[in-house]
């Protein structure tokens, strides 16, 4: 059995249900498992988009999904709420609800309904999380807030390793984001506070681009594709992330950033209800084994973010590795020829997840993993 099925996993008032796509592997079962339904591991993937745009099909990592499925592991790509009007608090609730859906048997009920002849179920105690950019931040949040806790984590140039930097807090007047033009906030007033509070809630905002006849050929036609860049440009990203506009968190932090300070001083400025949204304040020794991967020349999410949380995880005694890809920008794994250029790296990343998920402690010994 293999293939893909879309499964509704969360009802949202006034919206269509949130969906996940379950990519099923071909599995090879041990002789002892032929007469019962064994449980297999799964990797949950969170898409990128700065938390403001995208859906479960956006920037899909085919290289990861194929390797994971080839190893006999299920691959799940999911929707989640988008800012604005959602905040990081809503996204945390989405992640918790997703893990609740997976752990209470609802997922397996849906799997059996879609595939009555299924030979396996999903093991809720053998879940890994993975994500690119904003999806990396979702993976960090799952490590902090999800139950059951994921047993492995992959962050591809993930956001949120260090939110307390000029990248997030200082307004910018020159190109900073992959060399792209500075945006005019007047063109996006509906997405700026206070008008942004009245936006309809959404968890699905597909990518869209203008054609060659547009004044800037290929320019994003979906304005949400530019929002995270706009908030970074204005130095207000954390206001939308925390949902705290009065007083504005970014402004309070910016004042401290302009003078000599300790990170602890910045942390104390953030109201305690918001600190759970900052991965750097929540590392611990029982954080899941993690693989962090980042391009050295990333201008969308600076390498320093992954370096910062890597250092913190090491100090906490957690199992973590950081792979720096020299000379590469954001989303390097989607560049033309990526499989040829980065195939060995992709193999190492996938092997990390497979080996962690395939340990006997996950209860997956009925499945013969590659």
C-alpha cells in the first residue's frame, strides 16, 4: 500500500476544516507482523512562508518525503493558522491539537476508513517533526508544547532560534531580504495593525505569482507572500507573532537593543504569557534529538539563529547537530539541480530521522526499515 490521502483533522468555525496530507509508504513487515496491524513511525512536516502564507502543499520537500517513504515511514504535511489575524499562540494550539488528533486514535480511524485493507497504523509514540524556515519554528514549538513529545526534530534554516536580534526588531530602509526591493507599507494597509485584526482567519493561502506581462514579471500575486518580509522591514514581526500590539513588544525590545545589554534583560521585557513562543527560552536536556541545517549566506533567516539555538541545546545537554551549507541562501534545497548538488546531505538528514524513528524504543520493530 502506498499513496496520499487528505484527512481533515481540525474543525475551524467559519472556515473549511484544516487538512493534512498523509503520504503512505510501501512497508516490508516481519513474519511476526503478518497477522496483525503493526504501527509505523511518521514524520510531520510544517511548511514555510514566514507564518503568513502557504498551505500543506507549499514549498513541498519532495526530496525528504521520498526518502522517508522509501524507508517505510509515513510522511505527513499539514496546514496551520496564519498570521495575521492569528498569532503564535493560535499556532501552538494547532500543533497541540494535531498531536492530540494523532495520539487519540482519530488518525488511525481515518486511515482505516480511507484504506480498509491497510497493513499498518501510525504509531503516536514514534513521531518526528520537520520544517523549513517558518516550519522549523513550528518544529521547535512542537518540541516545547506537543504531547506526546516528538522523538526527533529536523529544522531546515528554521526561524525562531533567536528572535531578539536587529533582523526582527530594527526597521530597514535598504534591501536586506535576498536583495529584494523595499516594500511600501501603504500597499499593505489591510495587513497592518489595527486593520489586520479584522482579517478573516485563514490556514490556507496558496502561493500565486503574476505572469510575464506584469510590471515585475513573476512578482507575488498573493500579498500574503510579502507580509513576513514587510514586518521584518518595519521591525514589527514580533508584534504580530505575539499578538501583543499594546504596548508593542518590538518597540520595548528595540529600546534595549540599542544599548549594551544581556539577553536576560530582553527576556524579562517579554510578558511571561508570550515566552512560550520563543524557542530560545525553552530549551532543555530532554529536547528531542535534533538536526539543524542552514545556509551560510541566508539573508531571510540568518545563520546565527540556528547557531544560537544549537549552542543553547548543547549547553543544556541535548543531542543536536548543526550542518552549515557554505555559500547557500535561503531555500537552497529547492534550487535547480538540488538533488545532484545536495543529495549526500539529503541522505544524511533522512538517515538521522530513520535511525531515530527506527529504534526499538519506538515500538516499531515489526517494520523492517531501510
